[in-house]
């Protein structure tokens, strides 16, 4: 019997690319490889040059957020080592409303290929325990921060796999001028 034609399975990952312009008209952008089920959502009140959240409709509270801000630093090293930046993130988290405790989940590190800093930590608060991974990049006078957020319970019960989260974080890349034409 002849096989019925079936459509190919949906891609498990696809590129999410965003290109914007700052107030001077200079383009900036980034890309990351995510599940096609993630839904982009803009915050109603933007406090950054650019800001987007990619929400997972199947797992409430699981999301990737990207913020872009103008910055005077030429590179991340001017801000500190990965460990120093990790400590600053922990201190900032502890000042947030409802956060009771913050612990590093792994040693902060630098991606030698991109110069990005990766910081992984857990924040315990009045709204539950959440696991975060951030990737921070400085390029062309802009600070790019990707933050992955997932409830600790969703990692523990296997609903979200930490390896999959890291795959997305490692795929985050700031675009060069030639890639934004």
C-alpha cells in the first residue's frame, strides 16, 4: 500500500532574531535559538532601550527575557570578572521585593568565543524558588542581557530540562553590523 504523505515534524528549535535602532538611528540586534512554541511579549512599561520576554505557554513561569541598555563601558571586563559580575547580580536580586535568599548554582564563567559572561543562580522568595541563568554581553556601547527563568519545581519534576535551558542561553549572540542589513 502507498504511504500517505505527512508533513515534516515541527522544528524543535528555530532562530529568534530581533533588530532595532537606538535614538541615534544605529542598528543593534541579537539572535537566539528557541522552541517555536515560545511567544514574544513586550512589557507594557519599558525601562530599557529594548526589552522582550519569550514566554512558554505550556510551562507557566518559564521564560527567556532580553534587555538592551546603553552603557559607557567598552567591554565586560571593565565591569569586573565573571565572579564579580555574579556577585553584583546576587546583590541586586537580594534587593528585589520578596526575595529572601539567593545562591549561586554554578561558578560564573566567561564564554571564550564571545566574551559573554554566564551566571547561574537560584532565588528563593515569597513567590517560590526560581532558577536563573543570565548571559551578559557588551558590544558597541550597549549592554545585552539574556535571562532564563524557570521554577525550581519544574526542573525537579523534569518538566523543563536544565540542559535545554543552557542550549538556548549558549545560542544567544549579538549580531554584527553586517548581519543586520
